[in-house]
């Protein structure tokens, strides 16, 4: 279970980094189109990161826990 969640956490952090970089670039480009809204609104960015992170972890932990409960020998014999 640790291997699966560790791999997902690395991918999640890489995705967050790329997403933040894209946000900075897009925010500068779209600044002239936004009226009354800051493109780098920190509250929105933090809430979005937390939501995506929580959804990703839930999407990984549910199948990982299910797979961890199965006896490896039974799974090999079933194949």
C-alpha cells in the first residue's frame, strides 16, 4: 500500500508544480480580461489544491486498501 500511495504522491506533487506554473503563465496572459478578480487569488489556489489533492488521495486509497486485504497467494493462484 505504501508503494502505491508513494507513487501517487510523487505524481500529485509533480502535477501540482506543473499546474502552478501554468497558472502563473495563464494568469499573466489573462490579466487584461479579468475585471474585479485577481488571477493569483491565493484562497482560490489553496482551495483548488486541497480539493484536487483530497480527491486524488481518496481515489488511490480506496483501491489500495482493497488490494492490501487480499492474500497474495490467493491472487496468484487465481491467475
